[in-house]
């Protein structure tokens, strides 16, 4: 096989021909909206990848436009020719990743995060404990008062301010591995805890388990589950993503569940496409397809079970910021809004361009801070028009990004940002045990 053939295989070159260059995707693309250049549009990026596959340009020529893509996949929803942009993007990221000559320090940091930290429950627990200690000990207040957070690299100090309140080690230890259905048993579900969700949004995870149980689900938390691999796949580390997927498929098979439930749009999208990782490997491909069939977002399952009744009133105007991956990959559109409409007293106001990315996109807001803030500014202009007192989200990255937007707009005393599950729990028949963030 020649080098060019190998390259074409990696970048899914044949799929680039599905694009007929019509441009219908351009108005849906947030980076085209803010950057206004063809190379930062879906059509332009596909063209660049095609030219790379034909040997007309080098990997270095596609690097910047591809890295500035949010991976939100709004272009896929807009495309009348069903171009599989996500697969073209991941192939391009893989070849960029292979060619990158990174500094030694960056390589080591990435290796530590991707190979050791995210896949390890022990390490993610430790990260959660450290965050709790940092907040509880007064170190966070001190760091903020003395502007110490400003010296953190990559604008991490900015995001530190919007971190949710971390769960204590005692609260973490109390996580059950099994919870029976309260009332009628309608299904047996496996809960995907996630790595970031479990370490930084542990209380939301706890409430998800509780809510599922109230909604008629028997909930199991397979102990051998691990990180979904989304961050790995989206940064071109396909082999690492494959290995994590194999561990999860195995763990949930052993748990013998009807559904694999997640509460984070980004993780859910990864789980919903596990079969893409095993094309050409018949045994794993078949197992991955079964897993994909069972994989579902918590809001879609609650809607499907249709058993949960909201008994407590919430007198508040809210708006909803959907996670791109939940919308454009999992195709969960109306379920969250329909659940919100069942809460007594709640007024839902739709945000203009609500299906536009908020600019969070994994770690995009950290590595491309300025571009991400331009996208966030557009989102905030639409959010403010709703005059809502709460923004509901379904993904940890979106939640932090919207919190940041609200803080930047000086609205932190007027508007809260809440995960959908946390809000539903406020209205559900049983009270939540922990205070909301
Ligand atoms: S990706 Fe789809 S919508 Fe965009 S230019 Fe190509 S064919 Fe048209
Ligand atoms: S994934 Fe999002 S940012 Fe990237 S090209 Fe498609 S619409 Fe634009």
C-alpha cells in the first residue's frame, strides 16, 4: 500500500466526494459565522481534506482550519447530502496528531491525562477530592482574592471561577452501585458515570441515579466502566478511544442491562458511535452495535418511560441550551423541552439559534480561548433576549461555558445555569439530598 493510499484510508477520503459543495451548511457553522472565511467552513474544510488526500497540499495546510473546528456537527444536520463530516474530521485529526512535533512537556501532559488520568476511576476520584479540598480549605477564595488564578496557563484561571461545588469524599463513598426502582420496575439500566461528570459533577450524577429510580428504572453502575473516549477520539487518538470503548462494551454486557444511560451530551454522542471504531472487525463491530442500540440520553429515557410526575412547583422563567452532540449526533431534540413543559409553574422561553454551539466543544474553549469567546458572545446575545432566570444544559462543558458567559455579562446574581437533571429533581416527588451548584 502506498503512503497516499494509507493517508486516504485514514482521512476517509471517499467520503469527501459526498460533498457537492452546495454551501447549505455554511449558515449553520459557528466558526464560519465568526471567522467569515471559506477555510473555516464545513465545505472549505472538506475541500482541504480532499486536497490532502490527493497529495496537493500537506498536513500542515489543513492543521489550523481543522483545529479551529468545534466538532459541533451542526453542518451534518444542515447537509442535504448526508455528508459524514464527523468521520472526515476525526480522520483529519488523526493524521494531524501523528505528524505533530509537540514539545516534550506537552507530550507528557497529554500522555498523563489521556492514558492515565481520564481512564482511571482512582485518579478521577483524586481530582474530585483535590477540587473539594481546594474549595473547602479557603484556598480557592485566597487564590481569587490575590489574583493568583491569573497566572494559570491557557486561561484555566478563568474557568476555575465557574467550577461547580465539588462533592466531599464522604459523599463520593456513598455512591451506590445498585439502586432499585421506586414503585413500578419498567427497565434495568446501566449508568455511565463518565470521568469529568463523576469527578466535577458528582452531585448531578447522584441525582441522575435517583431520578431514574423514581422514574421506574432499576439502576446499576458497572464498576469496570471507564472514560467514554470522546476526548481521545476528538484529538486524533483513535487507538486509545478503541481500547476504552472495548472496556465499556464489556462492562455493560456483564451488567445485562436494557439501556446504557448517560447524562452528558458529549459522552453520549461518543457511545452512540462506538461502532464506527470497529469497522472491519466483525466480532467487536457486532458487540458495539448492540451497545449503540442500548445507549440513550437520560432525558430521552425519562421521556420514553413516561412514568415520572412532577409534583413540586418551580416558579421560574427558563431557557434551554442543548448540547451540540446531543442534538446533531444523538438526535435528542424535543425530549428535554417536553420534560420541562411538565413542570408546574415553569415558563420555558426558546432561545433564538438555540441549536448553535456555545463555543465550549470539549477543550476548544481552553485551547482556542479567543475564538471560543467570540462564539460565546453571540450565544449570550440570544440568551439575554429570553430574559430567563435559568439556563438549562445537558453537558458539563456547556454548563461551565454558559456560566462563564453569564459571569462575563455580569448576570451571575440574576441567572443560574443548571443541568437538566438537577432541575427535574427540584420538581420530582422526592427531594434531592445535596444543594444545587
Ligand atoms: S457538507 Fe453538505 S451542505 Fe455542506 S457544502 Fe457539502 S454537500 Fe453542501
Ligand atoms: S463541526 Fe461545527 S464548527 Fe466544524 S465545520 Fe461543522 S458546523 Fe462548523
